[in-house]
């Protein structure tokens, strides 16, 4: 039987034998995520963070590191002014001790906690606490209130310092991590050296309360930018990514962490007092 020649007008526009690829079926959001992951991989960064995200986050970390280091040594030049203002010279030692005590005691437990919840939530919480406590220092009406504010400020600064260093380790490959740690160490050193001089200069010009008040807008700006720039799942353990925050917090060793914090607190108090 003679075969009939099929006119081109009778052929279907799309062949039924064409099988769409997985990339063509993937949602647009998935493609954008894959492109972002590929870009971050090409740049050498880890955690799915793009180059722009990393630059913004690193600048925010440097700013918060600098402010926290300034707060560690700022009281060296403010002791006479604050104690004379509140007429409480006998409690002057607690102005610095409260900050150092709480900032040191809260740091050991933050690494494991951030493995459970991710780096973003503890970092933003610490930065918010740091901002509120700094504003509290500027508005304190008594020596007891100021000491409590410094203690809370130390907790926020300790969380911020710890999480900033951990996030750098999460994103930067180990081959070039030393370079960025050197940048952080420079900021740490400059902030610690400038604390006493900057505090004395501002206090002499506009009053000691403004040495804390001027930090609040900077910290809040870092908080807002970090909230938008830091990925939500950065540093979160792969085995815990499917769990909710409440479920993952149940696996955290709260008793061991609290005992460790209590031990460090007693050790520091024993050395200081």
C-alpha cells in the first residue's frame, strides 16, 4: 500500500515526543534561588549568601563590633561623672563589672542555641537587647537603674559579638577566613582603644548621657539592615531545618548551659570582688 505524504499543514505545532526538562517545570522562585546559590558558589562564599548580602552583613558586624568594644572601655572616663551625678561613689566598680560579667557569662551558650534556631534570630535578639539597654543607660534615673542597664547591655553585646564571629565562620571559606578575622580584630582593637577617649570627648561636649544616646540610632539602623540581609536559615543544622522553633528549642540543653553560665558568673565575681 502506497504511503501518503503528510502535508506540513497537517503536522502538529508541538511534537508530543518532546519531554519538558526539570528546569522548565521548576517554579520561578526555585530558579532564582538556584541562580543565587550558583552565584554564591562562584564567589567562594558558603551558606547560599550572595556577594552583596555578605558585604552588607559584614559591614553591620563591623559596626556592632566597634560599638560593643567601645562600650567595654567607655566607663574608664565616665566613672567620675556618673558617680558624682548619682552621689554613689561606693558602687563605681559595678559600672564596668556588670557589663563584663554578663557579656562573658552569656557567650558560651549562644553557639549551641544558634545551631538550633539559626544565626539570625539570636543575632537580631542580641542587637535589639543591646539597643534597648543602651537607651536605658542614657535615660537611667538612679545608680541602681544604671547598673542594671549596663548588665542588660552586656548581655546584648555578648550575644552580638558571639553571633557576629560565628556568622563570619559560616559564610567565609576557611582558606580566606583569616583575612576577615583580621579585619574584625582591627575593629576590635580600635574600638577598645577609642572607648575611653571617645567617651570623655562626648561627655565633655554634650554630657555623659549622650555617650550612650548617640549609639542608639546606629544600633537600630544595623538591626533593620541585618533583618533584611541575613538569611533566615543561616547556620541552622540540616537535621533541624524541618523542625519548628519551639520543637528545636526542646532539644537544647538548658540545664547544662545555665550551670555553665552560673559557674562563669561565680568565677568572675570571685576574681573581681
